[in-house]
């Protein structure tokens, strides 16, 4: 395993078993045991990192107001997380959303949700981040990023024009 990483229980068990086998089978088995243990450790770290990201909420800060959003378990959120924390000035559109065209593209898997709910955080195309503050029916397709759990005060915090929103993982 790499220096400075935590040992995962599965990796520790695998190492014990493989080292026991290597004592019987010789030096080739010892090398295999070390390689396999490192691979198991790396896979455990990657899985734990993804789980850690997806178990976190994203915090949106608008002025003095803070809103918590539950993230989706998808490639879009994983890619967006690499760019956070970040503050965006988001423009107003249609009296129901704030949007920002990003300087980077994100993986998209757009689907028509049929209905947008206040608090939905979506990706339009591959580079347009959208925060909705009103509910309405839609014919457009979006990739879901997350959902603000308590939208009380969201519309007032966003105001009528553009709004600065800080996005960060918590």
C-alpha cells in the first residue's frame, strides 16, 4: 500500500491470507501477495472516496443564507466536486432559475424530468449549472446534480437579478 494511506480491513485480511500462502509457495507468491494487496488497497480507497463524496451534502451559500443539498450518485457530481469550492455569479432566467455557463465541461446523462421542483440543481447540456427556485413542468432534458432539502427562503435569498452562490462540499 502507498505510504500514508489507511489500511482497509479487506486489504489487511487479503494480505494475511496471501502471505500465508506465500510462505508455502515461495518468492513468486510473495510478490503476487504484495501486488494484490496494493491493488485491493487502492480499490478500497477509490470506493471509500466515492462513498465519502456521495454521502456528503453540498452547501450553497447566498449572502448570509445557507442551503444544504443532497448530491446524486453520478459521474457529473464526481466531476463537479473536483472544481469545488467555488463561487459563481449566476444569471436570472424565466423567473424560476439561476444559471451559469461553466468554464469547464461535465459528463452529462440528460433526461427529461417532466417536472422541475424548487431546489433542484441540474446540469443543462454539459456546461450549464442551474439552480431552480420555482416548480414547473418542463420539456427540457437535464442531468440531475442534487436537491436542496429545505427551500424556505431560497427565492428571497436569490433575489431578482443575478446572484452570487458559493458551492462547496460539506
